[in-house]
């Protein structure tokens, strides 16, 4: 069983992770972990849905510069909002992907352009494992999820796909969900955002008549090879996901036990 979609117009890929089977056959609690894109495009009709979710804590994985240029998150009630930026403005891959989306001249990124946008996205997933800001942000988010006072926990980045996706991988793996189920959950992003992706591409075409759609689509999709890159980096650096949780993220048995106690039925 895979969690419920919340079908918000301004957050089409918002969903509940409840129902997935974790450690000892126990299921992830419904309504406790909610993944979404940024909430600035929620409509008035979406707000009662968000009120029903009633997050106690909202984790925002965006960098300050991303938050500044985006519509302000629309929230209901007074959830605790925690900013945990998972971003590196100096990392060439991040700036390359931004340049692709903005239609900028890619001459400064000749080698990355040769490798292709899909490979650049895979490199970002490797950075999720080794980058300092990524390790700090993801570890802090897991610790928040282990606290009853922060549940329900809603977490998001910009599109709710990559940073949000890898944090979901971390949380579900720590809860004992098997890799096949985690992959299926990750890939659900694509059908949920088909219509939105088409709108984004069309808008980019209007701004950039010579748009290279093949260069842009890898940034807008969730692809198995991105997860592969993350998992391979985990094994290369830490030997196993358990090693990554312990040594890469600094999550001890106490945190992981508390996480399961709070989030598994």
C-alpha cells in the first residue's frame, strides 16, 4: 500500500507516506509524514486540505535565495517552520542546472553540457550523500521527525522532487521500508506532475523559442538513475545505508529508535 495523494491544485505531488510497510511488518502511520513542493502556489481551495493535514512542523529545504524569489508559503494555523537549506550555490552542477532552466548561455559549462543534464542531476544526488549542507540538513530533518511534538511533519523543497525525494529515501529506509517500495514512491512524482511539467515546458518555450527540451526534461523528472547514483554513492562512501545513517548523518540508535516509535504503527 502506498500513501494517500492530497490532490492540491498548487501542490499536485503532495502526498502522505502512511501505509508503507516498515520494520517488523509495522506500517508507517497515516498523516504523520507529508511530502510536498513549496507551498507558495496553493490556491484558496487548497487551504482547507492543508488545514486537515494540520502540520505541527514545516521543514523547508530551500536556500534563502530560492525562498526570496518564490511566492511565500501559504500556511494554515501556526506550525513551527524550520529552514534547513540543502543547497550549495558554489557547486558547478547546481549553477549549471539553474542555467539550463533559465535559458542562460552554457558556454561556461562546456564539460557539464557534454555530459548532459541527466548526468548533472545524478551528480546532485551524489552530493546529497557527501555535501556538508546536505548531511546537516537531512540529519536535522530526521531528528525533527523523531519528535512527537513535530508531528505531523510536512517537508518540502521547491519542486518537491529531488531534495524532498532524497529525504524521503532517508526517512523510509530508517523506518525499515524496502528499497523497491521506496523507489516506487519516488517515481510517483512523474504521473502526479505530468500536467504541470507540460505547462512549465510550454512557458519556457515562449521565453526561449529555441528551447532544448531534451536538456530541460531531466531537471523536471524523477528518474531511476538519479536514485541509483545516490545509492551507489552511499555504498562507495559508507558501505551500506546503515553506515550512511550512522556515520554520514550522525544518527545514533536513540534517534532511529525514537523515529520508529513515533512513525510506525
